[in-house]
């Protein structure tokens, strides 16, 4: 019994250790407050733009009175940035060289400078990639930073400092209706749909089957083709209607493709904003770019290039269907619900309509996932040729975006589980596992490794991120620091989801998974994506149902590996948890609001479909509960289909 909860316990311990390591790392800006001293910052708004690195200076001060000098007075100073500390006219500390760490910790003896009377502490903090922050205290003087301190920039204009834990909202979020108002504005659509589906489910279904076991029940294969047809209509309708600037760094992705075509070479990371990306998507898109440019001209070419990603999104629908066929071969109902969930996943729909490398990377990663799910469904040790195919899929995905490397631990666990289950824990089993792992890793390395070796030779790093100082631009973005509040709260995405990412990781993931909560990064431009916002906002409340289904599926996969059906959920559950842990860690160490995007997990779409179907099946065990679930799911389908269809 205890073994069922061993893996979840290890995951919790991993999260705790991750937070602890980041807190104690002086090269991260994770802020923890203890005692009475708070981290303070100069007042600021929520600025959504990326900023080039440049010097920002804040001067913090406080006054205090000493009646009788204490026998000991140690001033503890923690700063995010480089601090210069004065007591009255006495310089207590000035760094002799630029600090090598993000955070600085000092303990200064101020007892020799204390006399009866009024004193003033000044702390100047310089920072180049974000807001300067300060935390300081002296227990013997009962001094501690807080909003009673003042902050200024020129030594004359002073204002009250802010607690760094203050929760702020992006101004743009108030320009949209709240989720409840959007939902109420469409009650005349959702209420009839819910009631009709609810009544049909209650009246005609018995234990998951229609009365009389009628053969004309909709089948998953038909649903798969209907969703693919929807994607086709969506592509034809939307391709030329969405402005070119819509999409995460869309213009820069266009520039990468054009660079490859014009120069017949792959750029290095310093040559442009997105030039750090692996090249496969851009190399494959370049010939299409050249052909379209000669046929229809540059203006139309930019729109037609979107066809590649729309095709990738459409093929993900097929991958979801195949995955569900493997996992639930005798459950057409679960195949149907999972295909709908995976095929209409909002993050896939909105990101596949613009130019970028995410959909193609997701297609190859999703292919690798389906290969592993097929192994689990057969319960046999994969052949060497299957290991080659798996290595090819992972290699192509990593050559498009390195995110798919996160699949490697889960794939190894999958192969180990199958080998040791089929042949027992023998020396021959260990040799077979080592052989298959070597084939899989070797093929993946041959396909994609050359690019990362090239990076190392040219840049000194195998992986170069968009935030890396060795890239083309050193930049930072709001909020530039992390607090416990940002990892322990959730709810803004259920009220005002637009740019709710500034509130914390969970709102960021939810709002970008179930809606375009980042507005496809159009904050840098006037306007907004041409989505149907009442439907998209309404979808967030309905999305709580499939989100609960996925969560239940994950829990089942992690805690019920001994049961036949649940054992098939183990691999997708491990994949999702691995990706979430990676996003969580990136969120902790990279303090910009756009870090925790759910679209990074787009390659796990077949996993979400499988897990969601399993969880919804649990929620539909009774007649009434089945009716409620299907009624709400029908409303979600309407939102998912209509939210991103441009009229």
C-alpha cells in the first residue's frame, strides 16, 4: 500500500528540494522573507515589454533614534544587485568590483558609529537586469526593512518603498470582461446545450452503453475525422485573417526562415533574437518560403507559411486518436472523449495558427509518446527497429526544440518496465535494456547532436537560451524576481486570465493551456488577436472539468501501476510530471512572467488525451454525474471550436 504513494512522495520531495536549492543559490533572485524584515522595491507598474540590460539604481533609506548605544549592533544587508551602504556620513560598504552573483549578503558592524541621537541609513542598490531589491535588519536596534522605509533615485524625491511581495495585475487584463460576465453573456447558448446533453445522457445511457446496445453510437474514428475536418476549415478561414505580428516572437521566426533561405546557412545565436533556436523547422520552411515568395510575393508568403504549423496541429489529432486506440482498445467512449480533448486543446489551436517551431517539435515529440504507448499496450519488449524509430522521433524533436530531451527519463523508465516485466530481473534483461537504450540514445544523438556540438564549438555552450547572456541581446522582463506568493497562489486566471502569468506559475499555466492567456504576445503592438473573447473567456470555467480529468489521470497513473488499465497511465503521467517539474524549475530561476507557458508541453498532447479520458471516466461513474460531465464537456467543445475561429 505504501508503495503506491512512493512516487508522488518523491515528486513532492523533489519540489521541496528544488525550492530549497534555488532559495540558497546566490545566482537566483528568489526572495524569502523571515523575521520582521521584508524585501522592498521601488514602486513600479506591470511592464510587459522585454528590456535590454541597463543600469537601474534605487536608494533606500530609513531614520532611527538611539538613546543609549547597544553593546552590539550588526546590520545585516541582503540585496538583489550591488549594494553601497552608508550610516549617516560613514561609508560602510562599497563593492570593489562588479558582483559575480545576483544576490549579495553582508553583515556590517555599525556599533562604532552609533551615538545618542538621530541616525540615517542609506543603501544604494545597482542592478542591470531587473528591479533592485533590498532586505536589511538590525535586531539590537529593532530595525527591519518594510513599507515604512523610503526609496528614491536622485536623493531628493522620496516615496514609500513597496513590499516586493505585493501582487499586481497587468493593466491590459482590465480591458476584457471577467470570466463570469463573459459566461453570463452566453447563458442562452450554454444552458440549452447543457440541458439537452444532460437529459440525453441520463435517459439513454446505462453503464456506459446506450439502451439496447444500439450500434449507431458515434465512434472515435468518425469523431477523429470530424475534428480533422474542423482543423481544415479553420486553416482555410483563418490563415489570412490573423495579423502577422500575432504569435510569440512571430516576426523573429519569419526572419530566421528568411535568413536560412537567403544565406543558405544556419545562423548562430548572436545573429538575431530567435537565432538561438535549433534549425529543423526553419530549414524545412525555407524552401517553401522561397517557392511562395516567387509565386505569390513576400506579403502573401508570410501568411501561407502558417500552413506548416496548421498541418502539424492537425496531425496531432491523429496522434491522439492512435494513442487512445492503443491504451483503450475496447473503450470507444474513452477513445471518443480523449480524441475530442486532445484534438481541441486550446493551446494547440492558437499556437498552430502562427509561425514558430513549437508545433513541429510537438509533432515529433508526440510521435515518440505514441510509440511508447503502443509498447505499453502490447506489453512486449520493443524491437531494435522500434528503438531506432523512437530515437529518430526524439532526435527530430530535439533538432526542432530541445524540450523533448525531457522525454528521455520517462522513455528509459518505460523500456525498463517492459523489459523487466517480460523477462524478470535477470542479467539478460539488464543487457537488453542497455542495448535498447544505447540504440535509442545513439540514433537521437546522431540526428540532433551535431547542432549542439556546433553550439559548443562556436559559443562555448551546448544549449543557448533566449535569456542567455551569450545570445544576441541581454534582456530582462517583469517581474525580475520570484517570491513564495508566485508559487503558492492560484485563481486570477479564473477571473481575469489575460496576462495572469504575472501573478504566478499556476495562473500562467492554466491561462495558457486552456486559453490564449498571453494574447499571443501582442502586448508590444496595438490591438489584440482576433479571437472570440466571450467564448474563450467562458471556456476557462468549463475547462476545470477536463483539467480535473487530467489531474485524476495523473494520480491514477502514479499510484495505481499494479492495475492493468492504470499501468498504461504510468508513462503519460511520468511524462507530464517531468515536464511540469522542468517548467517549475525554470520558473524559479528565470524571473520573467512569460517563463511558465503551457505551450512548452504541447508535445504531450497525446498524454493529456489519454489521462483526461481516464479521469473523466472516473467522474462519470453514476448516471447523474455522467449527465453533468457530458453536459459541461459539450459546452467546453462549443467554446474550443468557436473561440479561435475568426469571423
